C-alpha cells in the first residue's frame, strides 16, 4: 500500500478539521491501517483528543511537530501512541517558531523528516486555522487535502483563496490532490443554510462531498471523551451522528483510492 498523507485544511477556524481528522484516524485504525496523526496546530486539539490533556508530560521524550517541520533536532525519533495504537506527533511550543523560519528550509527539512516516517499507511495532518509556513510545509508533504467548511456565507468567500493556495503548491508538486470540501455543522432546519449548501454545491460541483455532517452534540461529546462517536452509548442522535460520520469517512477513503 502506498502511503497517503492527508492535510485537513481550512484557514477558517472551528469548521471541523480536528473533529473529522480524529474520526478518520480511528476509522482507518479500526480497518487495520497503521495511522500517524501530525498536529501542526498549537491549540493541540487533535493531540489532546488522542493522548489526553497532559499529553506533553505523559508522553515525555516523544517528538513534537516542531521537529517534523524542521525547527528542532532530536537524537531519536520516538513517537507517542494513543490508547488505541494511533501514532501521534503531537503539538509543541516550537510550532510557532516555525513561522519565523525561511520557507525553503521548512519545505526541505519537512520533506526530509517525512521520509523517515515510512511505517505508516496513512498520515493525517491537522493544520492550524492560518495560511502560514506550517501550512505550506504540510502541503509540500501531502498527497491529498480535505477541507471541511461550514455552510455560511463567509465560509464560501474564503474557499477561493484556499483552493488558490493548494493549486499554487500543486504547480510545484503535481502529486498533491484536492479531495474536496466536506460540508459540516449543518443545521437542517435553517433555510438560510439550505441556500448556502446549494450555493456551495453549485459553485464547486464534484469537489463537494456527497455526504454532509449535521451539527450533533454527540460528535463534540465523543471528541471530548477521546472516543469516536460510534463508540458512545447508543441513542437516536448517536446513531444518526455515527452513520453520517462513517458515510463521510467512507467517501474520503473512496476518493483516496
Ligand atoms: N458535526 C458537528 N456536530 C457538533 N459539533 C461539532 C461538529 N463538528 C465540529 N463540532 C464542534 O465544533 C468545534 C470546532 O470543531 P473543530 O475543533 O474540529 O474545528 P477546527 O476546524 O479544527 O477548528 P480550529 O481551526 O480552531 O482548529 C468543536 O467544539 C467541535 O466539537
Ligand atoms: Mg482544529
């Protein structure tokens, strides 16, 4: 199996990058794939969900994402592991310093460090809500990009510049593919949102995933508890949330193949 490296990317915050990535990691892990999550966001949401609140102390001596992006040297590449066996290169404080590096250094050092990560079938990168050097480093290491968005007017406005950034890297790195946009946090009772969803589908066509994710509390509860939504105790909304999440993940895996 050739390794896929997927960046979850949108410069807009709170659209579901970390949430969908967290579920993708579990989904692929349960399918028997060797999964690595790289957390490029200083908020450390993916790291916390996978490793717990005190991940830096708990996982003492493991490499952080500042290393991966070329900010730090380490003697030994020791990678943290979640309780389910998902590998995690967690967020660390040196991530912010990456923004002060020369962009050519970020790209070349990140590429070199990624070459060491050959043990994994699937690598998922959680990007911060910016378009800085960490994101460019992530794109140069990626084979695919998935962009969650919310069905709101300003979300649509930001998409053009996002796709422009991805295409600019793609000029240099043809193996980079834009898998498309996942519409997340849909409120099915809002007519305004319905119009926005229709507008997104009309303007982006096949780049929009067929499956959508409704805003459902069990999804945020599950991430807080550090488990995928399909592992929560069954109830009507858990079942619906799990079904919708698995449909999105199935579509991601299908688009990747
Ligand atoms: N479908 C959903 N239903 C309910 N809550 C959701 C859903 N998707 C995301 N959330 C919640 O919305 C918040 C933002 O999601 P998340 O952290 O995944 O976004 P993000 O794009 O990674 O944000 P940031 O850019 O700040 O990293 C979180 O509290 C998450 O639990
Ligand atoms: Mg996030």
